[in-house]
């Protein structure tokens, strides 16, 4: 079965948390950890970008962002997921909430955001257009 | 194999299938078109072949409308009916001011021939919505052509008419007009496995979508009969490009053509841009390969019988 070759870029908005206890975000594709990172305190609100390339089997998939912040006050918000190939791509910003299993893109304390889609990705996106 | 396929043209002589779908996103051939004339055709001059088509359509369909985009193809169709005194109404689609440079030629032809055209208007937003919805319905890489034609077809249906167009024309590749199939993307139907371009004729996805969407319309004047296709293939001067060939064979002035909207529009309009970012990743072909010049001449001059 042909694989779906894709590049993803995830924009995570990070609010200043003002704590020495560093919260963590973890990005997963299905059950595979793509990136896990401590979030340093930022002087002002900031955007973190996570990029990865993948080859997906046809069928349902999930991009997850976990936020682990038991002590400090900060929050993160998943603002956009860009999906692209050499032929181009598009910002899924308008899909970010609607395709979330919890229908929210904002995480506080210990939470998880899940973006559900079906591969081939762009056929799935076309079936939802206008988006 | 051909019996279960879709068809177009007089006596359903062109067979086709659209194989790309949500259920089958990666078919071996995304679309197929086969010329299947039962009888052999003789080479006749282009004007004779066009007269036969006009008379045949006039005999079988009433209340004719001719969609005029401002291009040579549709102008020639209108001129063919006009010269024979066959009644028809020119119909011009106007989308805001996007296609004004194209349709200027259509208005000019109507004015020169003292015929009042029907004008179908749509806003740019309505047009973008329509083209993207057609693309979504059929997993199409093309939107502008089928979207535009859906407005025109809907008008004609509402007025009990039959639509004839300059669409459905088979094109020769490689050609300057079709360079985008190599430069903007590499059309998988028109390139060999080693990346070199095939040499031969093709039919575009929008023509198949139009036939699929409006199967009762005799839209494809320029491929209505095997005879007119044979006449073009035979008379096309292989030393000059298709634009020059059309101007020469159809006896129309050469002209620039945007086909509705310039490419920059699709980069600047937010919803259109988003659609382009998606549809560019849907499939790898925007046409079906028909065969070389020699292969087409062979099948058209011999026919395939009842095979």
C-alpha cells in the first residue's frame, strides 16, 4: 500500500509562566514521540515550532501534544498545523479546533490535545474544504 | 472493457473513466480516454468536418446555446453555426472583473455579428466556492473550468436549452500552451518513467468532469465526431505550436488567453490559495494520454468496428 509522504509543522503558542519549574510539551504522531521539550520561561509570550517529516499508512492517525505543568501557571495553545509536500501545502489553522477530540486547542496543567485526521492527508483535507 | 465506461460525443464514440477518488486515491491511471470510432473516417477539410458537426447537433438538439470564453475554440464553434444560419444564443460567463480580458473577444464577436449574448454573472466569492466544490466532489485537480461551466450549464438547463462549447478539444503535447504540465508539476500521464515527455494527444480532466456532470449536453463540438478529430490531427502543422495551428486552421485571429483567471489570483485570494495548496497534492495527472499522431490517424481512418 502506498505511503503518504508528508511534512508537518506545528505552531505552539507559549504563555510566559514565570517559574523555575519548567513545564514540558511532548509531540506524538500516533504512539511515536516526535519531540519532548522543557519550556524555558519566556520574556514575553512566544511561539515554539515543531517540524517533522513522516510516511503514513492509509487510514486514521492522530497528532497529539501533551502538556505537563503541575506547578507553574503557564498555558500553551496549539495555533496551527501546517501540512505540506514538495508540491505545496496549507495551514490547518481552521481545522485545529474542529478536528480536536476535545474541541479545544488550549492546554493548562496536565492536558493533551489530539488532532485527528485520515491519510491520504490531502484527500481528507479536500473532503472538508472550505476550511 | 469499454462497455462499462462513461462516454461522450456522437454515438458515444469516446470512452472514458475517472479513476481517482477518495476510495482509490492512487490508481495506476488516474483517468483514461479511448477513441472508439466504429466506422472508418475519411480525411476531409476542417470546415467540412465542422459543418457536419454543426448540422448533426442542430438536427438532434434544439434551443442551442454556445458558451463563448473569448478563446479561438468557442469563437469557431459560434462562427460555424452562424455561417450555416443555425439559430443559437451566445452565452458569456463573467466573474467579477477577473476574466474581462478573455471575454472581451467574445463580446467583440457578438458585436461584430450583431448578436446579443446572454451574460451569466457570478461574484468572485461565488466562483471560488463553486470551483472548489466541484474539485471536492470529484477529487479534481482542476476547478476553474468545471466551475465556470457549471454556472453556464445550470443557466442553460433552467432555460430548457442545450449547451455547445469549444471544450472537449484534444491537444497535442509537448506544446508551449501546455508547458505548465512540465514546469509547474510533472503530469504523470504525459511523461515516461524516465521523466521524458510523451509526444501525442491528450484530453483534459475538465472535459471529462463536464461530461460527467452534464451528460445530456452536446458540449464537445470539436470532438463530437471522429471525422472532426481526424481532420484536426491530419491538418495540424507539426512545425508550429497549437495556438498558431488553431488560428490558422480555424481562421481566427490569434489572441492571449488566461482561461478565466491569472495564476496570481489563486496565490492572492485566501480561500483559493488554500484550495490550491490542497489540490496540488491530489493525484499527479490532469489529463489522459490518447496516443501518438500516427496511432490516432490509424484508429480514426480504420475504425474499431464492434470490438
